[in-house]
């Protein structure tokens, strides 16, 4: 119990560290913003989509999903100033493989709840086009 404040401090520092990592990397910020917008595209936040987002954060970016409060706040604040087109523009000059990873992550989130809404699909197809990919639909996972 005497060291509860130390644990609280460690948790706070970890959350600040994760937020700083995101804030210092424009491509990561843009990708997380686009991924979060995919979650919101159909007008509702579904748990399976959030779980997929957290897995991507952990597995692809090394971000602890339990230390993302500061990241969510940063993305929330940043989202008011940034359109999806502006976020996708960050990827314009990145290698095709990196742009493909972003598109794959978006599709993973859309497919997470096995119910692909037309608004989600249109959003992903639009961003894919901006990234230089020609897709016409996102299919349900088989």
C-alpha cells in the first residue's frame, strides 16, 4: 500500500511515454487517426473493432493498449484539425509496402465485427484510392 503512489506514477509515466511516441511520429499519428475514423465510420463504436485496433497498436506499433489514454486524447484533439484526406496525404510519399500495411490495418478493423457497413466500405475504398490502390469493395472475412 505504501508504494501505491509509485505504481500510479509508473502508470502515468508510461501513458505519457506512449502519447509522446505517437505525437512525435506524424505517420503513426495519421495512421492511428485513420484507423480510429474507420471505427467511427458506421456511426457506432463496436467492441470487436476496438479490440482489433488495440491489437494493431500492440502488435504493429509496440504501444501498450492499457497505456493509451493520452493517445486517445491526443487523437481526439488532433482529429478536429485534420481531415481524413490530410491524414492520408502523410502516406503519399511512403513506400508502397507501408501504404499497404495501413490499408490492411483498416480492412482488419472493418472486418472485425463481420458486419461491413456501406459507410465503412466507402471510407476504406476512398482512402485506398488516395493511397494509390484500386479496390472496389471490402469483403467479409471467409
